[in-house]
């Protein structure tokens, strides 16, 4: 089992969900987060003052999948969250982490059966 954590642009959520649904991946947790990377923020004028905005709004997806779904999930996110043909700075990151155990609270099922069909 793996836990896939993806940081994406907020406007790409619908595209990512559609791409994941095509790969039979439906279960995810989505959180509003703020962060900075190579974009390094931007400058805007607020009430006549120049303000540096360093933490940009992003979405954090957490998706637990069984081993056979890892590559399909990663590929779906990469292709659907990328802006344009080649992508742009700020499109996001994907982290794949080992998942030691999972428990479905309702039934008590453990391991891969708790997160998959």
C-alpha cells in the first residue's frame, strides 16, 4: 500500500478527479493549503502599498492506494494537473510514501481491503 500526496493548483481539481475516476481511483482527501516553491510568490498592490505574497493557495490531495494502482494514479495526476503541454512552475509535486497499515473504522477491515475494492 502507498499513500500518494499531491500538491496541485486549485483550478486543476476537477481535471484531476476526472482523470483519477478513469483509472478507478475515487477515494481521496482534499485540503486547502498554502505554500511556496520555485514560484516564490508574487507582488501586488493593496491599498496603495506593495505587498509580497509568498504563500500561494494550493490543494493537497491524499490518496491511499494498493500497489497495482500506484503508477496509474501518479500518471493520472501528472497529466491532468499539468498546465499547457510542457507544464509551468507552480504546477505542484507528488510524493509517494509507504503506508504501513489502514483500518476501515466501520468494519474493522485492515490492510489493502480497507482502502480498495
